[in-house]
C-alpha cells in the first residue's frame, strides 16, 4: 500500500498503452456526447477535425482507466475532490494509443486520516501529442 507519506512532490510515473477504437468512440459518444464529429463519420469529415474524434469526456474516461489500473489501484487513494485545469489540446482519433504521465505537484495534510495530493496528469498519443492535461486533487490515506 502506498500511503500519503510515501509520496513526494516531483515524483513522476509514466504508464499505459490504451488503443482507441472507432467503435468505442461512437459508442461512448452515442450515449454521452452525441455530437456529429463523435458519432457520424461523414459529418466528422466535414468538421474542423477532418474525421471522427473521441469526445473529450471519453478521453478523460480512458485516462481515468489508465490511472486506476497503473497508479491508484492498491494505493491509499480514497477518491478525488475534483479536477483543476482540464484541457483537451489535441483530439484523439481512432487508432491512437494513449499513455499517461503523472507528477505529484504538491501535497498537504487534510485531516488526521487523509492528505490531499495534487497530481498533474498528462495523456499523450503514440506521437507524443498531448490530448489531455489536468490536475487531480486526490485524497490519500495516511499511515
């Protein structure tokens, strides 16, 4: 178990290789963000993206999956207070493979049982293009 006391500002991790599929993009968008450039290939070709792209919310969900699988599962993370500065600077296309880099930006004691950890998260494609950046505010179990 990784506790609050085990984390240090500046700690970094890189992980993941999540391949994004056309079917996953349209399925997610059909349920949660049904804009034409996420759901309709013909309409997407006429959009500013020039083709089908994942919803930013889908990108956030895929990022969360990688965070849980590679960093949060088995740790003292107890849930998040929220996210600051969420950005989607580059769209995600079918066939992109996503990876995540995290850095502990800061931490402080929340109460006797928990600490707050600000984690800078950057999600990139196989071409090292940033597709998501955010700062997660995570509560972490103390020893």
